[in-house]
C-alpha cells in the first residue's frame, strides 16, 4: 500500500493534522484511530503503545 500524507487527510482531519501526527506534534485521537482502522482494515490495538 503506497499512501501519501494527503491520502490520510479525510481520516485524520486534513493535511495539517496528518503532518502534525507524523511529526509527533499531536497524538492520534480515538476518532482518528477509528477512521484509520476502518479505512486500512487494521486492528485498533496496532495504535497502542
């Protein structure tokens, strides 16, 4: 799967938020995790520490 930052915008809330999450300036919220797991067919546990 070759995703770009812009591809995750709808699940996370926009390009700026994607950038902040990837640069560890902002943590994923529960809603972001739900959206990502649905889109990427992942288990929510993969996002835990």
